[in-house]
C-alpha cells in the first residue's frame, strides 16, 4: 500500500490529504475475501433457524429473510 492517500469530509469541511498506511482498497483482489471475514459474525448472529430468520447473500448483497408459521403473520 504505497502511495495511497485520502481526505475526510466532515460537516462540509475537508481535511488536508494524508497518507494511508493500513487497510485495503477496493481495487485489491483481496477485498472480497476480507469482506467475508468482516461480515461473517453478522451472518452468524442473524441466521437463527429457531426464530425463523435466515441470511441470504451473494457477493456483497445481503438480505434477511424472516417468516412465521402462520400465513397471515408473514405480511
């Protein structure tokens, strides 16, 4: 990660550019793998079959599916 820099914009004020020495950028081939490590705990917490809640995901799109045992309660 050499030569990467960024600025922050907070309430209409922008900081001076500063170098970034940690992390990963979207153009890195490792980004999808790092995202899976980052989001894995969320998936584990939300996927609760006993409560009829499931997590469905594809790449970086995530949906929570919740359903009841009675048709009328599914609305």
